[in-house]
C-alpha cells in the first residue's frame, strides 16, 4: 500500500511533526513499507489460535508478598519540621 503525500502530511500533522519535503518523501516510503508488511501479516490464518494464547510459558515473574514491619508513627514523624497532635503540620496553601 503506497501512501499519498496528503496522507503523510496528515500523519505528520497528527504527530505534530514539521517535516521538510525531503523528509516527507523519505517517510512516505518507510510508512508504505510498514503498511505492506502489516497487510502480509493480516493474511496469516490465525483462526485456530485462541485470542489469549501466548508463545511464552505461563508463569508469574512476581515475588511472593512478604510482611515486613513499617515505620512507627514516631519514626515517621522524627524529622518533621512541624508537628501538631501527632501529625505533620504544613502551612495552608490558598490561591486567590
């Protein structure tokens, strides 16, 4: 599928790219080649493959959750510049 110069202009506009005439012609060839390749891939019969199939083995790469102790309130507030009633105190932010 060969793209027209108008289609390349439209794609450049959508991508917010300012291209020279030379760049547009260069990318027109590249994009057309990509679309030709995708068209070939669409011809492959995938009707026997389940939509959720994967070529990778089904395994989880996540680690097991482990309970570890967190900070105590005292540890969390230790370096606070200002405290009030056991909480961080921050100045109000008011925009007018």
